[in-house]
C-alpha cells in the first residue's frame, strides 16, 4: 500500500435513460460523498450517458462471497419458470 | 516479477477451485472479482492492467503538449476532449485493477518509481502539430488493434472497461486521420509536416505490439488464461494490412523500402524492426522518459496537500454530523 | 449485453465530428436562432460586447487547460477538462457572433480568408485588442488560487448570463441560456473546493487565504460599465455589470465565510482596464503560446 493516505474508493451506478435501472459503470476515488457525485458526473457521463447517478463507498457494500455462491444461487437455478423463455408462445402472437 | 514466479503452481489449493476456474476459462465465461483465481493469473492481470492504465495517463502528455498551442479552437476542443478521455480511460483501468486488490495510489507510486512500465511509444516527443494527427491515426490505430480483442478478456472488469474504452476511442483515430487529410490538402509546409511525422512514428507504432512471438516469454500463459487473445505478430500484421491503404489514400509514404504486398497471401510484408531501439526506450533511454515521469511526480507531490485537505475536511464534517 | 445500454449514447453514427464542436453538449445551441442584429443596435457595439464575454471564456479556458496533466488527482484532470471545454464552447459561439457582425479588429490583416472568424479573432488579434478582464488573465497560482479564481469568475459570469437570457439579441440570449447550466456547475464545483481547502488542513487554509488575497484586487474593475456596455444595456441587449456587484459579493462572502476564510473588504470600483484593452504581461505571454502556431501559418487550415 502507498504511504500516502488516499481518497476512499467509490462505486458508481448510472441510469442511462428513464425507464432503465441504474447500472454499475466503474469506480473512482473521492474524499467524500458530495465530491464523489461530482467526479462521477465528470468522469462517467462525459458524453451525456446518464440521467441519474448513484455513488456508494466500496467498503459499504456487502456482497455474497464466492464460497456462498452455490447455496445462495443454486436454489433459483432450477426455477426456470421465472424466466420468460420457459413459456412457449406461438410465434404469431404480437407484442410478447 | 519473474516468469518463474508466474508459472509456479499455487500451493495448497483446493483442486475443486482450480477445476472450476479452468472450466470457466475453457467455456469462454468471465472470471469475476470475487471468484477464486490462481495467484499467477491475478498478478499477471494486475501487471497488465496497471501498465495499460499507466500508458493512458502518460499518453496524455505528448498530445497535451499541444493543447495550449492548437492552431484552431475546433482542434483545441477536439484535442482537449481526447486528452480528457485518456484520463478517463486510465481511471476505468485503475478501477479494474482495484477489483483485484491493487490500490491506485500504490500503482501510481510504482509508475513514478519505475517499478512498473508504460507503453514506450509515449517516450517520443511531439515535434509538430502533425504529430497530433499521426498519433491519432497510427498510435491510436495500433492501440485499437490491441484493445478490441481485450473486450473479450477472460477477466470481467477488464473486459467491461475495454468495451467502454474502445467505444470512446473510435473518435480518437478518426479525428487524427481527419486532421491529416486537412493538412495534406493545405500548404506545402503542412504536407511536409505530415510526412515528417509519419516518418518518425511509423516504426515506433509497429513496436507497440511488443516483441516478436519468438521472444515473448509470458505470451503463451496469457493466451491460455484468455487474458491475451492474439499473438503480438498477428496483431502487428493486422495493423500493417489495415494501415497501408490508408497511407495511400492520405498520400504519404511509409518509411519502409521493404513494404510490399505479398500476392500469395494478400498481406503486406514489411522490413525488420529495430528491437534494440525498443529495448533502449523501454529501459528508460528514450528521448522523453525522464520528462514524462517527472511530470507525474510533480502532479503527485506538489498537490499532496490538496488530497490531504479534502480528507481532513471530510473527517471534520463526519465528526460533526 | 446488459451493460451496453449505458453506452447507447456513444453510438458514433449519430454524432460525427459535430459533437466535439461545442463544449461537452451535443446540440448546436444556435439551431433555429435568428441571426440578424436587433433594431437600433450598432453592430460594432454588439461585436465588441461579444468579444468581452468571449475573450473571458477563451482566456479562462486556456488557464484551466494549463492544469491538464498536472492536476491533484485524475478526477480533477477530468473536471478541469469539462470546465475548459464548456468555456471554450461559449468562446467559440461569441467570437463567431462578433465576426459575423463584422467586428474582427486587425485580425484580417494577417489571417487569410480560409481561417474562420473564431480563429482569426482568437489567434490573430494583438493583446491590446483583447477585451477580457484581469480576473481571468492572471496566472493560475496553486490549486487553491485556481479554485478561488474559478469561483469568482464563474460567480460573476453566472450573474451576468442569468440576466442575459432576456437579451433582445437572440444569439446572446441563446448562448446565455445554455451557459447558465454550465456556469452553475462550475461555480458549484469551485465552491466545494474552496470549502474543503479553507476548512481542511492548516496548510490548505493558508494557501486558500493567500489565493483569496491574490484574486480579490481583480474584482475592482468588474462592476463599472464601459461605454459599450452602457449603450447596449440601455437598449436591452447587454447586462450592466454595476447591477451584479452586490449579488457577486454576497455569494463570495457566503462561501468564504463557510470556508472559515477571511473576506477581504470589497475593493472600490474603478474604471475598467481589461475591457478596454489594458492588460499586463501575463496576457501577452498566454497569447504568445495560444497564437504562435496559427500565426506562423496564416494561410493554413487545420
């Protein structure tokens, strides 16, 4: 690690346009929440990609760890009925 | 880091984890940050991504030298947007490295101390404004050849960063080529500037693809891991084939008397590359190595008080709230 | 690919080169705007006023660009780039407007016809023909002084542009309407930094205070109208700078006080210097860099 005290890491989420979820786009370093929003605007929406930004300190995120992956995600792995392609729909039904 | 350290097998690893990792790679699926991965894979990635990030950041300087002197306001705006993109790309890449447990400030220290490398191309000076165009055309063109396959890198955060970088870089090459077209339609001095810049940047651009495959120690492992998708020589050949017709359209001569179309393969043969020069430039003897690093060091050291002040402010206001 | 949705806006097929022409926005702010000079307005006055506002933006953009590759953190490199691009976009519109109403100074004595008006004005005018204020022409100093100056300059410009949206000149009104959003962001960004530096460490406080003390004297000649501004203000085209002085000082006092910085006394208003072509050596040095290449090739297009 560097001897210098750096700014903490923030994860950045951007809503690309109305109607979409916020999507994780990357991270940045900022001294605090306010500056993180500013930096996210400057770095991740340079080409007008976003209508809304969330930032959260990376150390505030709780994640499922890899060891837990199977028990946590396996139960839904067989519930194919949650997925739209499970349902066979005739091709000539419009707008589905 | 030595090649043997990379190649040594991880000790005391649950064979199930290694199998799962190998299966993921074999199935062309992505490795994600919290997955188990071999230590050599992690270290190779950190080294490669950091080197890539450093190249973006150092790469701001050769063109940045012309930001204040751009001969038209449109060119100034385009160049500013481009150099700014490079800062952004460096950030995306450092972000990807940080998902592997690296720390950006530490990586920056390694760059400044000379413990990590960056692309040697940025150690050449930009002597005229035509260099801005040629960097866009040749250097960014070569970078795109290298980078597009990395959008399919086996490491998810790196691949996603590269998707974004490649999309944004499409304008970099176009602005460079457009500038050169404009200059070639301009005054005799402008045309001479373009040819001179092409003469100086052509060979260094070919060196950007790295040493020949016969002399590239870590390539095989990186290919097996899906960190690298094509060999150095393969990408270099692709770049030459793409660029020769563009040079003809532009009306410039590429400085290689051996450059010729091989009718049997439809590809261009080109002359021998001076690898000794590449070694000199990589090892720090390039025209601008010291200057490039000095500027990064100054940015870090002269402004450390700013970084510290913002942290102090955040602590005070956290304590008050 | 799910993440692709975020990048839809990057599709290069819609953009072309035009999207880089004006700041960081993609829309031509003058699309559909009436370009004729309003009745009863002297085009020479209108052009001169466009130069005042355009030169301020051009020169400040150049100063901010000096920070590129030298900024404290990569996040600030990008922020400097955005602010400079916004100002450069404003400068280009205003210089183009000045040229279109025939105000080109002596630039055309050297710049050939192939050079657009905005570049003739930016690169082929002598320092005494520039109409920027000393506030933007002064050197950057350190990061603290740079941010104090950006705070002051964007506060003044935002106050002017907010009123200029009602200008009888449709071009100025359109430039102002776009600019207020940009300037509000610049002011906000600078203010946040001044707060953090003023109320950060003893060293940053000392530097921020020194920055304030260095910038403050440049506020003296901002709030007295030149003859051009007075005539145009009376015609409903320009903003009388005398009318924004109180607002500017209120904003600056609020920010500095919160930043635990001492607010210097308000300098007494003096007659405009920069607005009438009176500049120091710092502007000449800046222009030597900005103009050198273009001037060596007066018949070239880029």
